[in-house]
C-alpha cells in the first residue's frame, strides 16, 4: 500500500537532507526520482548548492556538461544560489556564470595538484558584473595568485569574504570617492595565510577601501606559519574591528608565547559572543598555550555575553600524549583547573557550550580515555552540562585538506 505524505511533511523531510555532507547530492538526486511531487521539492534543493570538482586535466569537459544541463533545463538556473568550482587549469567559466542569474555565493579555487596560478582572464572580465548584483553576497577564493584588489570596487552587496592562499595586486590603489554607500562586510575568513598574504588587512583597514567594516561580526584567521609577526598583524586588525566583533577564531603561534598576552587588545572586545582558539600547533615541542588563553578570558570586558568557547587542537604524537596529556595532575599544572573555575563562574552566566576537539593517531589511547581525562580535569563544566569533547583518529601518513567555506 502506497502512502502519499502531505507535501509539507515531504518538504520537511527533504530539508534535513540539504546539508553540507558529501552524501547530500546523492540523497537528493534519489528523491527526485520518487515522483513528480517529490521532484518539485527535491530539485530546487539539489540545485541550490552546486559543487563542481574537475578530474585531473578535465575541467573543460566538466564545465561543458553542466552548461548543457542548464541550457536543456533552463528552469533549474533560478535554483542555483551557491556555486563551488575547483578547476585544474584556466578553463573559461564565464559562459557558465552568464547562465546563473540568481547566484548569491561563488566559491572558486584551483586544484591543490597544480602550482597556484593567477585568476583566469575571462573570470576577471565576468566578476565585475557578478559583483554588481544586489543578490551576490558571498565570495570564497582559494589558491589564487595576483587578484586585482580593484575588483572589489564593483561590489554592491558583498557581505562575506573567505580567502585561502590568495595574494593581491594593486593594494596601493583605492576606488574614487563617491556618495554611494560601501558594502557592509559582515564576515571575513583568512585561512592558511602567510606573511605575503597579510597585506590585504592593511588595505581593508584603510578608510579608502571598498568595504565598510563597521558591522564586521565574524573574523576567522588561521595562520599556518606559526609566526609571531603574522599574529601581531592579525591582532592589529582585530583591534580595528573590535567594536562590532561577535565571533572570532584565532590560531595562536608557538614562538614567543610569553609575548602573546599583551598583543591582543581584549578590553576592546565588548560584544564578543563566541571565541575559538587553536590550542596546540607544534606538538613536538609540547608548547602550552593555555596561559595566554586564560589571560584572554580574564580580560574580557563583558564575560556575561560569551555564549561559546571552542578549543580545537592540532595533531598529537604518541610521545606528547603519554608525557603531557595522559595525566590529570599534569593538566592541573598547565592551568586547566583555572580554566574550569573561570568559565564555571557566575561571570560567564550566558555560556552555553565549551567544545574541545582533539585529533589522535591510531597508536595512542582511545577517544574514551581522552573524554575521561578532560571530564576529570574540568568538573565544573562537565557537571553543568556545558562541556563537549570530540575526538578524531587520523592517520598521519594520509594528507588532510582543511577548508573553511561559508554555509
């Protein structure tokens, strides 16, 4: 007996499938084949976020196949809101972008298997038209060199900008002054950045730049170099946008840890609601970065606003685990007891969760032992139900690709 669910219920079911997992497309595609009524709901969800990743040396064929799909089914074009493209070469994608009229988010990157090239010439020509759309609000660029910063002068409504391994040209140039309002940038992500990529922060803080940062609420900076010089530049930018900042993720360097406390002007972070700080970066030296984190928490001007604290950690070798982490007494000496008492106090009355993520390798103790260790070292947070421990076992000999995209 076939039961026809009301479309409202079907829509709710399928909405749960529209997530950011790798199985999303396969699940929604299968739902499109159930019936016409299911297809009318699943197809817009399926096309709302399109991810295209070309096999090696096959970018042009991938683009052509998808173009043909859109030309043969023109009604699907209006569904596309997010387009993610990873190509192997300078394959022209402008003809494809012209078919997508309601695009809100573009994520463009070159393959990690090739040297980082410059932005394709055809994309340089088509991006200004894309930026001038009031619907286009989010841009992610990854592994791209020599992007003309003058492109941002065409932005009308851009709110989210994510950059990973991107360098710019023309950073001494600024758009002519006009009476038109500048776009309000609300989120900025810098991932896997190095010193030569930090110049964009100086350009953004110049009052002549293309963006208004007075409403920037989210700032993420993942510095893979571990440089104190880079961290200082990041801290200067945080101070510039501190008045509006609500969500912040920082990666503390391991060199010069004694100098970290005074570099970040915590007293200016008056609206902070979520903070995430990478706890360990160079585990072979077993650097303890908890003291500067404790200093940040102590100096928050409005601790009652903080709702979430995240402490992701980097890889741990078995030696460091055995010597440093597998002892509650050692954790107490590192400052975890103070961490527990600070966040468990009434000053942080709005705190909802403290999330700690640990990556382990196969030859070390299990995630359950990790959880037992942290719950013993952080009793106040554990008993209040705010503590969340997440462990992931990773093979150190398998390369890991790290990405941050806007949802």
